[in-house]
C-alpha cells in the first residue's frame, strides 16, 4: 500500500512539473485565434499550487512513514539530475522541496543530494 501511494503521488507531481516546465520553456500550445493566452497562465498557476500542496502532503506522509522514503528520495534526485531549464524557477521549485525532505535517514542519500545540488548549481 505504501508503494502505491508513493507511485501515485510521484506520478501526479511529475505531471504538474511537466506543465510548469512547458510553461517556462515555452513549448506549450501556441496562442492563436481560438486559443487564449491567459488560460496558460492560469494553468501554470494551478499546476504550481497543486505541486506545492501535494509536496506539503508528501512531506507529512514522509515524516509519518506513510510513503516509501527511498523511492521518494530517489525520484527527487532523478528530477534534479534530469531537469535542465534555462529559467531557474523550476530548479528552485524542486530544490526547495529537496531541502525540505529530511535527509537524516541516510548519510548516503545526503551525500547524493549534495553532489547533485552542487552539479546543478555549476551547470
């Protein structure tokens, strides 16, 4: 049951993050005669709110041991390794969540976080 919760939450967060990345990369649908620009702004705002809300839920579930901690931490590290966006907003969004997650569970994970964070800041 814990694994299913973790997978469902990370899948939802991944979908929200993709919406946010598309907005900042500008790869969303072009604005034309039948499409309105403000809806894309509303969508990214909604995606950001949902990301923040679910990450708060994930933090509480993480603290209470209700999700697979190793899977969540691995997913966050994977995100940091893969996300390369010209705008630092997405990186800041992910980094904020990574820093909130307690890494005191494992020294190895803490070292991995440090390595990924330093490499993300250098590139």
